[in-house]
C-alpha cells in the first residue's frame, strides 16, 4: 500500500504523454502544464455520475461551480446559491472522482466580509465536501482573502473577467477586458497570483487582455469565453453536452445534443407506458 507521501508517482521527464500518466491530478501538474506549454481540461460537475464519467474520460479538473444555481436549482442566476447547497454536491463529486483535481466555488455571500470568512467557508468545502481547493470570484480587492486561504493551506483558483456573482453590479452579461479595462484585468490577476492563487480563471474577456494576462502570469490560466491562449479551458457540462434549453453562449462548443436524446427517450417511454408495451415479458418477475 502506498504511503501517504508516495501515492502519486511522478512520471519520468522523458514521457511525452506525461499528463495522461498522472495518477491523481494536483495543482503541481497544472503548473507543469503552464511551464511546458501544455494544456489541461476542466468541466463543471455537480453529481457522482457525471463526475465518474468525466473523471474516466481524463478531465483534469472538476468544478462544483455555483452555476449549480442555474443548472441544478433552477435559479435565475448564481447569486442565491449558498454554501449549504454546494457542500452535498461537492461531496458527491469528490467521492466519485479518482484522478481529477476537485475544486468547489465559494458562493456569493460566503467570503466577501473578511479573509477569515473566506477561510472558514473554504474549510467547510474541503472538510465537509472533500474538495481539494476552491475557486473565488473577484479582483485585487480580494487579494488578502486569497492570501489568508493560501496561508491556511487552501488551493485557490482566482476568477476574474466576467464574474457572474456580480451580474447586478456589472450591468448584465458583458464581455470584460476591453480597452482600459485590460490593464485592470492584468493588475487584478497579478495581485491574486502574488497573494497565492495557484491559478487564475478568466471568463468572457476580450482575447488581447487574456493574452497579456497569460503572458504576465507565472501560474496557469483557465479560460471560458476567453480565447485559446490560456493553459486550461472550462465549460459548464450542460452547455457542452447540449442539455440546456435555448441558445448556449457563443463561446460554447456543443459536443452532443443530450436534450434531444433525453426528450426523445422520455417520449418513447411515455408512449410505451400508455400503450402497455412497457413493461414487456423480459421486465417481469414471474415468481
Ligand atoms: O460556476 C461555474 O460553473 C463557473 C464556470 C463558469 C467557470 O464559475
């Protein structure tokens, strides 16, 4: 049995597919991607089944995003999501993922008051939810929150650019980092890196601003609607697999039409129930 210090053998330097060979993905491997000019993948997940599938598919990072507000709870935004709602989802994902790094969002209202509040909330996501780290929205103003969490041993992914929890103060879903705002994005990202963030996620931001931030940062960046210059990419899985209703955002690539598949199957099941063709002989216990 592996000792607690030797459960994640390091791949040999010469191996080209070193990332595939990493037994348990941790922040050092994401940093190595940045250092070597390689990429990694990240998806949201909110339950054990998708976590198991995505983990087996090799997705390096699973995020229990507060997008659960929209995708799981049916809220109009991420603003109403609470820590108590995210913890059981985090436990489901962390229990199912064998290889992926599992990060959970600090939801709106769970960190803004003070660095101490941020630490306490992150500790709950890790101790009760089993997360390996957290993601937190906000710019340089929250650098001390990141510092306190990093000092407490929490792996923190910062989230800049479009920050959905601030949808009301940002004035809606607006692309960030244009013109003068590019310098602010860069300053925010550098301040959060300096405070100890192991990675910076950049959402819905103009590509030149993202490129400048990625070049200036030592830590890996993750993009969503941020172009191709980041080390990692993340999507909300229901968008990526076409489960959502209506048009997905422009930056989403749809890899399947699950909504169509599920609707068709549900309709076929209903028809079978109504006309009596389900259950058939093979579904019945005869004795
Ligand atoms: O909550 C979430 O799913 C996110 C992603 C959009 C990155 O923050």
